[in-house]
C-alpha cells in the first residue's frame, strides 16, 4: 500500500477524571495516579511531505518557539527513526487553549507521531512509536495509545485502557491566565515540603461505570496549591460547581475548569449562568472513541 503524501488529523483534548500525586522519585519526578478521558474539542494538524526538515505554521494561540513545539519534536523523532528520508510541513490549527491543563501540546505531538509515521509507510512499529511518545512528555503516551479513556501511573506513561464512560455534554471555562505545569508542581512542592509516599487507591470497574461514580473517586491534588496561588480560579471553580454538573474539576494542572453535565440543556443553562465576562466558555462533549484521521486529506 502506497504511503500518502499528506494527512489531516484531529488532536483531541483530555480531562483528568481524578489526579493524585503519590510521591517524588529520586530523580525529582512526581509519580502520579490519574484517569484520562478524551473530549471532542480538538486541534487540527495537516501534515504534508516535504523535501527535508520540519516546518510548522500555527493558526490560533501562540505555542512558543517552533523548536520547542511538541509536534515538531515528535515529527523529528519519527523522521530520525526512519533515516530522515524526507521532511514534513505541519499546519496546526489551535483550538485547545494553551497552558490550560487540557493536554493540547501533548495531543498535537501524538497526532504528529502517527501522521508522520503514516507518511513513512508506518515504518516505525507501534510499540516503538509509543516509546518515542513517552520520551516527549507525560501525557503523550495516552494520546498516542489509541484509547478514549485510560488509567495512568508513574509520569502518565504507564497505562491501562478503560471502557469509556457514556458520551456526555461538557463545558470548559477558560480564565484569562495560563499556568505552566512546572509552576503547578512547584506550588505543590511548596505545600508538601516532605511529602509522605502515598499508595495507589483500590479501583474497580464499577468506579468508571457512570459519571456519578467517577465523581466519588476523589479530586485533583493540584487544586489546593493552584487555588491557593490563584484564588480567582477557586472562585471560578465554585461558580462552575454551583451549576449542578455531574462532575467538575480543575483541568490537569490548570488553568481551565472542566465540567460534565447530564444533558445539553443543563450545560447550556450553566453557560448562561456563568457567562463569559471574565472567562471564555467552550461547549464540547466527552468521547467514546479515540482520536484518529477525521478530516479529508490535506490539499
């Protein structure tokens, strides 16, 4: 089968259904226990074969220097693994807010891994592609795995695929401030000068059967330090939680607040109640299938 010359793919956002920071390891990395779920909200990547190198054009939120862009780094990793026989141009449409805890950069990286590998005729075996992803960032493994929901441990690279929860309307409240993941971890460290190691919680399949049961699993360990440093986020969280969602949390390490509702009407009523003065509101839904090529081939 002939490899395509171009692909257009979706890179979906995620929410963390719960997030526990268990310990810091000897290298200073934080060990996590979390559960991921995909959202319909997605960036769009058009990846086209070029003569050499990796070029990127970004439409939407500023993603920083090209050399630091995770999609660029992912593309370079696949090209290097296949002998740098060609290059690629990436056109990235950003719809996922940056530094909001929704995993946009990691999802872009995973999409680039799969797209560039497809242009190379899938020369990199799946297990090696997932290894490349785990080296790029903590959340890349989930996005590259093909799962719509999963439990994650370690830095997020150890995964157990879950049956996805029923698709449900979701609302993302995005405040006019961004939070770097490194800052969120530093604030957590300030709150836990000598953290005692914590064991993982005991989970069973029933805990992920309904949104109500997920809401009883626990919270997000970033909420205490992030809300302490950014009290306006606590206020926003309380406003969202006050609209009667089935589930509401700080998204990852922040800054967005995510909520899931019983019906579109409940979500739309919540949108009117919260309003867009002081925050941007994004209507979306949770997904029951993983990200994949969902757009026509790039022109």
